[in-house]
């Protein structure tokens, strides 16, 4: 079975200051075989796009209320009268504040939630099957149950 891929290209704004921002082309990506994560590729003036991966749940919640801490923080806001989602990204290479159109992000997220509904991610990864296989007893386990150090007591009482 092939994974479902949900992508959306959109224009974000890289916020340089309260008065200044520049457009940044980005691609939001989601794959049903990596169901907990969203991938964002920012196309800036470089040979390769800059990639960020973080929890889908973080972006879903961030559309409605501030969430996240550390490297990725997401929250809703208004910019020039329109609804936006702000993403603050931090790495050893630097920090960026990106503004995304809320309606486009929400529509894309809704498509990801239809592809893999919340709570069904683990089923897609077959985690339970993998754990059962890892934890299943094998014939070699019997050897580990034997006492490697026989008793020091001799049978002849000696």
C-alpha cells in the first residue's frame, strides 16, 4: 500500500521586524507513513531548501492557541486584518519568525486529518505489531531461564 501524501505550496512571510517582512515560498508536506510529523521546506536564496519537521499535533493546536516551546512555537494572530499562523523556529544556525495564511494552513491540515485521523497514527505505523514481535518469547529464551551457577552444595554432603 502506497502512503498518502498531502502537499501544499504557499507563500509565507519571513518577519524581519514589526514593520518589515519578506515573502518565502514554502511547501507543507505530510505522509501517512510518517503520521505524527509535518514537514516544511522553505525555499530561500540557496541551492537547497531549508527543511523543518515537527509534530502535526503542534501545528493543529497552534492554529487555535499558542503552543510549543523550545525549537518550535506556533500561535494564531492577526496581521493587517487577516488571520495568520505564526511559527517561531529556533536552531543553532539561527532563528526565524514565519507568518502563514491561517485559512490555507487550516485547509491543508484538514486534508492531513482526513488522510490519518487523530488517534489512528499508531495503527499506520504498526507499532503494536512490531512490539508484539519484539516481545514474543523465542526458543532461545529458555536458555536464559536456566541457572548459570549451579548450587555450591554437594550432593554427597561433603
